[in-house]
């Protein structure tokens, strides 16, 4: 990720550098260096930022919800990336199930609505 992309992601989340560093699991100096373009993120830091950007691109209106979730997760030892991936997988799976049900023949549901998650 480029310096400007990192700054834009932080701003989309509505966080300052300190809170953003906590979310990503790094210190404030790392975020400052990334945003100045001195170095770029790698490893899990990059993975978390890419996942956040992907989630915000899909659901831009949920920026505050995402921020709240990852701030809480970051306090649990850097589980933000895992939680975001699970959240995406869950919501994508639910959407696919509902869409499949909507496209199926109405009589196949016996009036019970969309299939329920096991």
C-alpha cells in the first residue's frame, strides 16, 4: 500500500494515528513512517489494512461499525484481521444462502422461508 492509501484508509475509519496503530497492531512510529512514505507495511500489518480496505469498499456505510469492531478486537491481541475475515465470510455466506433461496422454486421451501444456518 502507498502512503496516501494508508492515510485515506485511516481517515475512512475515522481514527487518529494512535488508534489506527492499535487496530493494526503496531506502534505510532510505524504508522507515521508509512504515511510519510518512508517505509511500507508488510506481513500481518499489510494484511489487516488490505482486509479493512476491502470491507470498507464493499460496505462504505459501515465504517463506524467496522472501526468499533476492530478497535475492540485489537484490544484482544490483534485479532482484527481474523474477525474481519470471519465477518466477511459470514455475511457473504448468508447473502449467498438467501439469494439461492430467492432463485429457487417457491414450493421447494414448503413456506418455511430461506434455509437456516446449521
